[in-house]
C-alpha cells in the first residue's frame, strides 16, 4: 500500500491523543509522511473524539480522505459512529467486551447523531447492539479485530501493577499495539513513540510490555495486512507539529518579543507552546514574554502598548476574541502601531462551534472596523505557509506600521503533520523605519512619507491619541489636516500594492491548461491538491488558485485566470457565503459563479471535493458538502 | 456498618469506577486496578442509608450500571430499588487533562 487512511476514535480524555501521537511518531520514525486531524466536542471530557489520519510512503501528505482502511475504536461509540467510513477490506480494532452495548445505552451520543446512526442501522437491518453491528461488518468484507480490553488489562495486571490513575494510558496502548501490528510498523519505531510520550518510569515500562503483548496477539492472528510500501520519500529532517506549534515557531524565528492572549479555542495552544519556552531572568530579560490578560480587549491593548515601546508583538485569538479586539485594532490603525493578530477561525457566529473549523471570518478580518485604516490580511494554507506567514506578518506589521491579521483555520491549527525542517537561512527580520535618536523636531506622523520613522516610548516623548491628530500626534480636527493624515495612512495600501509581489499573494498549482479551476484559500489547499491528483485519474485536468493574501489581493492573477476559465472556475471554501469569491468580486471585479462549500465544521476531504467537482462539471452550480462525523 | 458478602467488585463499597472507561475500576482496599465483574471475598455491600446520606450531602449520585447522574430523590430510590450500584466517588484520573484539548 502506498498510503493508509485511518481513524482512531474514543472518548475525549480517554487516551486518544496518546494513541495518535505515538503512531504518528512511529510512522515518521519509520520514514513515512503523516497528517492527522483531531475532531472533538467542546465538552472537554467524555464526548466522542476522533483522529482522522493518513500515513504515506511517498510524500508528506496534506490532504485527508475517506474511506479508511483502519479504525481503532476505544469504545462502542466509535464503532457506531464510524462504521460507514470503512473501506472494503478495512480492519476494525474494537473492545469485544462491549458486544452487548446498545446504541441507546451510550449516554455520550448526541441525540441527532444517535438518530442518524439508528436510521442507518434500521436501513441495513442491523440490531442496535454492537455485536450485531460487528457481525454485519464481518459479513460485508470488513475484518474485525475483537479484543477483550478487560482480559488484556487483566493479563497485564497479573504481570505488573497497573498505575490506576493512568489507566487510560493502557487503553491507548491497546490501540497502538494492535494498529502497529496490522500496519507492520517496526517495533523499534513504536518503542520510540512510546518512550517519547511517556518518558520514563513504570507507565513507560508497562506500556512497552503491553504494546508487545497486544502486537503479538494481533500479528499472530491477523498478520500485517495493511503493511505500507517501504518509504520512498527522501524527506530529510522532519518535524511533527500542529498548526498552532508551527505558528509559534515562526514567531520565535521572526523575532517576536511579546505575545498577548486570552485563552480561546483553537488559538490558545499557540500561546501555550510559546509559554513552554518562555525563559525570563530576574529583570524580565530573556526570551519572549507571553502575557495572558483578563480578556481580549486587554490583550490587544497590551500588545499595542508594548508595540509603542518598540517591542515586536502579536496577539492570538479566535472569532469571539477578535470581535472584542476590533476597537483596539482601530486605535492601532489610527496610531500606526505595528501589531500582528493571529486569527484562528472556528465555526461561528457567537460561541458557534468552538472546537470545529471554518473559514467564515474572512470578510470580518478584511472589513471589521469603524472608520478606515490600512491593514494586511494573510491566510495560511498549510504548516509550511503558516511558519513563513508568521514571520512575514511580523515584518509587514513593522515595515508598514499597520495591523496585520494572519488567518489560520482550526483545521490547520489542530492538524498534526510531518513537515520538512524549514531552511532558516531564508528567514529575516525587517523592523522597518526606526529613529533611535529623535531630535526636537521629530514628528511621529510626519507627512513626508506614508511610513514615518518610529521612535519608541520610554526613549522619547511621543503623543498618541485615539482622536484624529496632526503630525506630532496632537488632537486636530482641522479639515486640511484630516485629509493629509488620512491620505498618509491610507496611501500605505498603495505602497503595499507596489511592494508585495503577485507571487507572494497567490500560488498556482496543477495543470497549466486546465479543464477546471479551483479557487480557494486556507486549509482548502490540501484537499484541492489531493483532488487534482484524483481528477487526473478521471481524465480531468485541474488547476488550483490558492490565495495567500487578501490585502493585498492578487487581482491580476485572479483576473487573468478568470478571463480564460470563468465558465469552469469553482470557488471552494469552508463557509456559507463563499467569502473569498465575494472578495474576488470586490477587488478583482470577477464573478465566480460556481461554488463548493462546506460549513459543517469538518474539513473538506479530497475525495468529496473530487466528487463535487465532477458534479459541477456535469452541470451543478453549487455543491454543499457534509461528509464527516 | 458494612455487611460482608461475596459479591462482584461493581457492587462493592470499595469499588471506584474509572470516570471514562466503565470496564476499569479501582479497589480502595487492595489499592489496585480491578474489573467490575470480578468477585472478591473481601467485598462489602454498599449500605443504602449511606448512599442516601451521601446523596443528601452531595446532591447527586452516579449509577454505575446506567452510566447516568441522578439529581432527583425519586430517581435515586428507583435505582436503589433495582439494586443498581450508586456512588459519588471515582478512580482519580490524573492524565485525562493531558488528553483533552481546550474547548472554550
């Protein structure tokens, strides 16, 4: 097998993270590329979570797809929820002690989910108990690896004393050991993964032993039917990172000195990662500072305050937090304060779907404001882009002295991938115009140029106000001054238009003479690149236009491609309105009429995108996708 | 006073269920992992009056068999009459927090 699509499911808090991480590390250690997306409820513990992943022998995968060849189920709910995701010949690892468990007996199943599953069970004439479902699967080409988790644990308990307070670790290892056996992962790689996760001590020792026991049982009964081809990719040095992690790394490389935040999903993990590496000396001198404030109003204002002292700053947040930051951003725009907002999009509006993904905040990030001020809006499509965008955002903010909004979606934030170690020689820090020794004639907002040199609070006296002001920063409502200072600020947009090249704003993938053109942004990228390959197998040549900056917008490229392919151009997004298409209309005067949209909170899968494209090619104007539990 | 009888761990007053996996438990007397369907000569029955007293104090009880939290006294009486194992104590899980990404 070239690649393996797999699912691990279980109750939130029950060890799913461990299973996923250890398997990812083991695959990577064995030379395979991996991607894994975490889907979970916002109820924290007990509700159904799952990891949808892919291991690949030839490339570092960026897309997720169904059906899967392997399901590792920690509980009955995982089998009930995901049995329809299984490919023919797939393998299911499950707890055979739960055969008598009925769907209606599982309290964590959401009513709507339960009804949906029940409907499918009825249609297939399957009783509501797990045993009947498993028998159905067996009769329909699915291989069932039924293990008595209780007996396995009991066996282990006889050999050693299970650490009770970490009992879920052992459930994780059942999934790890059984999966590793079916896939034929090198036991040393599994050992590496377990050691990396558990470090040392009895829990590590127990789980190393337990993994071997489980693997032995499974391999002696089933062999390694899902064995991947030997790895053929020469990936070099790899990192296994989440989107949150890699943005944090980018910021560190980009010279960030202060990060502010108020905890919010899915943004907070980035700040937590930075906090883990915060090393402050007694005088507060050391690595960057991570500052958790009482809310997002304070977080953005603290960042702006630090910015005025010359500190390279960023704040990280999500939709509801960004809404609170908007007034502060206006103040930053008025006062030309460089500040980066890393904006992790989740399902909205309101609290919405805190742990689910979306791309519905694009228009908000571009337009949110009262009054007008220049800003840049970047959007990352994968981990590699997120790393470099995090650095670029810091540079752009200081070079143009503007707020920069860096859009990341939850899908990217919570997806763990194997990523090639970045070439750090390409990283640079540009702090823009700075005046170290401002004379008495220094004017912070000099009309001489759209970008006037910054002097820093703490070193010199500078006047700042939320009111309109003159060159010195003093309040002025005089009409001519208003025109001059508005022009000074807004002309930065023209400067940005001139200086940010088109190839930085957009990337083009796929066939140069396509039958169909996909237009998208953010996490759509992986699915689009995957779909292009699948479409090729169907004889369809496809191109993907990937927008990386919305301000400045790549209007020349979009106009040019639209002029040639307008009848076969499809907008692909994780929102209802087709917001990037709206911006294409606003900024490039093109009307993309065909849409493939998904707003369930789950990512677009390459296989469903391919199928939707085929339907569009057959005449459909709009496809709304819904696959995924 | 507890009455000493041979019974399954799930019905024993020493039994503490894992908060997530109902097929794993902990015996306070042995200080080790046990499984609900195991039987033990040291098991002691859960005294109805103690359950009721704890219910009055905590305001809730958990039915191990049904996997549900009971807040209503009538519900409690119903589960007691059915002979269900009710508790307010669980095995302490010190790693769930590391397996639970934020959701706020």
